[in-house]
């Protein structure tokens, strides 16, 4: 298959309900307008098969002598883009005498009755067209092909093909296909491969390189001598592989960093949740705390009053004890004073008695001598 995307995609909803032929909107390719004609119940010669045709719709506006030689095929898909059918490649010449070609028999109509064959009852048809030759009539504007070593190529490709054979003379010596159309298509594929592999490796996508490998293997199986191109492919592959490995390493580092940041974010979020929970708990406990604080305050007041009463009581006790002690001491002092008074009186009596005794002794002729003298 050639390297291109479908040129047109036609989606048909509620396909099982369709009975009459269905005509798509027009699309342009190769300077012509085309459309799809779909017969959901098949045309009169289809033998219970879906029929699909591809006509040129603006043929009446083209110049006399116009011609389009095209390669084309169609694919039928379901809602999930699963391929249900792929037609063979058709090589057809469109002209004033042949304005429409197509496929009378694609899929049997019984297939569409199978449960689950069409998802959501939607049929999708994709059209692939490649213009091989275009003649626009009396103006003489033509893209006639040129023969080079058995390959018919467009004038714009002549230089590239001649260079290819000059550098690799044996490139097509053992090519198996003999059909000119098939050989031309293979040469177009080969030119596309060369152009792709000559691009900088960073400009080649992984999908594109995988397609190159498949097409390169197919051409080599068909007899093309392409070891030199295989070597080029391997070089590009390993360059892309190194770049890919470097990118993978960088991606892994970035993923690890993202993972760490996500963990940090998760931890922060968890801490914020905990703080918020504590805040809510504190808010919920605030009335209780206020009550407790009020109770403590009251208890402190009570305790203060109790301590004052206790201190007052103790002071009273001390005062009483002091008074008792004072009274006791005063009574003792009085007793001592009384004793002293008594002693003084006794001394006075003794002194009077002594004086009397001395006087008597003097009268008797005795002289008392003081020993201390």
C-alpha cells in the first residue's frame, strides 16, 4: 500500500435501516470531484453483497479529452475503527466514456445482520486514491509517465530514479512482479523510503520508522537489492534508539520528581487536614474550655477565701496562745514579786533581830568582832 492517509471518510449512521442507495458529499483529488455511491442492499447484480462505487461527479465541467488513471481501494470499518473489509487495489482509467468504477461485491449482506458486527449500527468507509496519470484534455497539460529501466515514473521523479539506478545498478535485477502498475507502485514506495531515511533522525517519528521497516522488508521480499538501504535504516534506528533511551531516562527522572512532589503535596494536604481537624475540635471545645476556665476561676476564688479564713483562724489561735502565755507569765511575775516581798520582809525582820541581839551583847560586856575586818 502507498504511503498516504485516506483521502475521504464517509460515516453512515443507522445503517441497518437504509434501503435506498446512499450518496456521500463530494471530495477533491487529482483535479476532479469524486463521491461515494453505497448500495446498502446491493445493486441488481451484486448477489446479496454490499456495493460501493467511486464516480467522478464533475465530469461535465472537465475539458474534452480529460483522463485520470488512478489506483484506489476502500476499507469498511466499524464504530471502533476495526477493519471489517479491505478491497483489492483497482487500477482504472476514468474518462468521458468511463466515469465510474467500484466494487460490486464487498461484504455479504448477511454479515451486517450478525449481532455486534456493527457497533452502534454505524458503517464507516474510507477511500484511498493515488493518481497515476492525469490528462486535462485539449490544453495538452499532462503528467505522462516516463519509462526508466522497466519502471514507469512521473517526470518529477525521473532525476531521483536515474540517480538511484546510477548508485545501485543491481537494485531491481531480481524484482519478482512483472505487472507494470505494481512495479510503479513499488518504485514510488522505494523513493518514499529513501526520502524518509535521508531526513535527520530527530524528524522521523517512531511510527514512521516502523512503517519504513515494514515496507523495506516487503520490497526486499519482492526481489529488490536494498542491503545498502537496510544499513541506512539500522543507523537511523540506533540513533533514534539512543535518543529514545536518553528521553526515557529523562522522563523517568521527571516522573520520579513528579512522584516526590506528589508525595510532598500529599503530606502537606494530610497535615493541613490534621490542622483543620484540630481547629474544628478546638472550636468545638471552646465553650467547654470557657466553662472550665470559669470553674477554675471560681475555685480559685473559693480557695483564696478559704485560705483567708484559715489564716485568720490561725492568727486568732496565735493571739490567744500569746495572751494565755502573757497571762501565765504575768501571774508568775506576781508570784515572784510576792516572794521577793516576803523575802525582803524576812530580811528586815532578821536585821532587826540582829540589831537587838547586838545591843544586848554590848550590854553584857562582850565585844563583837567583825571577822572580815
